């Protein structure tokens, strides 16, 4: 019974981490696309317009969001990788069966 509970707790933790990574990456991707379209459009006129628009508060906020979500996403990935390595080196602790069962 404890093995099942341990597995469920581990799956919940993995699911929450995966969801966190998905939200961080989706936010990063979406804001980067909006920033590209609004603040630094393609072409010569986009280059000229970017000289002015990149300094706007909205575009600066976009850069900050892109930066922070990139850090969050990469941290989640790194924690997942290191957790996997630690689990390979030091397998999880098995909880004893409760007394009287």
C-alpha cells in the first residue's frame, strides 16, 4: 500500500513540475512573439520603428518577462535533471508498513 502512495506522491510532484515548466515556457514563448511583432517588427521600417519602440515601458516590461520566464523555465529543467541524477545515485527511501496491518 505504501508503494502505491509513494508512487502517487511522486507522480503528483512530477505533474506539478511539468505543469510549471509548461506555464513558464508558454508565457516565455507568447511574450517573445508579441515582443517581436510589436517592438521589433521585421524589415527596414521595423528597424527604424524599433529604435523608438524598444524604449517604451511596454517593450521594457516584455523584455523583463522574457528574461524571468527563461530563468524559471531553465531552473525547472535543471532541477528535473539534477533530481533524476540524484535518484539514480541515491534511490528513494521505502517507508515501512504501519504496525498492526
